[in-house]
C-alpha cells in the first residue's frame, strides 16, 4: 500500500543505463522502443565524448571500439545511455537546460541547502527533431563548451545564458505563477529525492560536505526532468555575470560550512544565496515567503542577508 505513490515521486529522470554493465537490457529496450538516446562518458565534462544514437548499430560499434581500446591498454571509458527528451520546452525556438547548485552538509541525517540563483544554458541553433539533424550537437547539446564552437556563435551578442530568476520570470509571463511555482517546486523535490535515494549508500563523514551541480530540463508540459548530477561542478567562467554568480556560490558555500564556528552549532535558515530545504531529514520551508513552495529563482539579495547573518551570529541565541 502506498508503493505506487512512492514510486511516482521518483519519476523524474529519463530511462538510463550504465554501459557496458547494462548493455544487454539496454539494447533490448532500444530495439523494442526505438527513439533517440544520448551516450555520455562517465568521467568527462563540458560535453566531451558525448554522442547521439538513433540506431542500435551505433551502440554495437561503440562497444567494439571500447573493446579494442581495452585490448590495446588504451584509455577506455564506461558510458551512461539516457533516453533523449524529445519534447523539451523551448524559448525562442531554442533548447536549454538549467544548472542548479545544492549543498549537502550531511547524509545522516540529511541536511541540504539550495542556491537561489543558477543559470539556463541555451543552444545557439533553433531546435529540430528532424532525422537529418540528429547528429548536430549545436541543436541537441546545451553544453556551453560545445555551443561556443559553432561558427555562427557571437560572444559579443550573447553568452547563451539566462539567470534562473530571469527564466522564471519569463515562464510566469507565459504560464502564470501557479504553474511555474509548481514546476520549480518539482525541481526542488527532484534534488531532495535524488539525495534521499542514495543516502544509504553514501559514506557519511561529519567532517565532509559536497556541493552538487544539478542539470535539469523541463518539457513542454512544464514537467522537470533530472538529466545528471555533477560532483565538484565546474566553477570556470568566461563572462563577468558568470564570474559573479560562481564567486557568490563559492563564497556562500564556505560561509555555510562554517569552519570558524561562528554559528555555534546552530543551523541558519539562510546563508547568502543558500536556503535550507532539508534539516535532520525533514523538508524545510522558507519563512521569508511562506506562500512560495521554493525560493529557487527568487531575488538573490545575498549581501543583504550576509549582513543580517553576521548580526545573528553576534546576537548568539536570538533569532535572525
């Protein structure tokens, strides 16, 4: 009883297989249902090594090449095969995904902060699901390292990124605040449930923490989908806006970890741009705007909050 409801809460990522371990069941699924699949090497970043497969023969060719590299003691890799999201939400006809930052301070019990700001990464080329375009990475892959290699990309015109707040405001103008708040609440639930799903297998150390970079897409029905979770996400930047965001993320992360014990063992509900969303394994709702299901995409007045946090620390046990 209740198992279907529990399973429904975890229906937030496309069918995914780890290869070559899941090769046989993956190929069986591929031949049975067809479709388009994205192949991603497990140990690389910035879109390196990714390719799109629309025929089982492409997977067979990949497996043979991997076997050859292994036999020759070359560098060979395991891959993740993930069903391609064929109905992505488009802005101006272009596909995008979102990079969102979550700070996990403990798995047992679970304690998680979610950063208010992040960014949406757009393709440089309008979306197409035509067969002749299936191999075009500038249509299907949102990685900025790939998109800026497109010969039509003009860095002086756009960096192909929006802030999460800007994206949220755009969506509200199109669909209304209720639908968009539900979508963003779904993103926060994805983050919490993904961490809960692995809590029992992660080695927990009270002296350690991890900041994850979540890559999320939404489909044309405003349903969010988890694409991947990046440990130690890239903090490189090539624009001032990018630098300011990531500087703030790192600065607030170190403040949140509280290595100098300014919090005196207490847990602040907010640290700069980070909002507490889970404490002692229990979901936490912001007291700042109680009507909102999540603070993701709201105003990131982090410097104002840090001043408030400093006073809270100085006041000791008094409330923020």
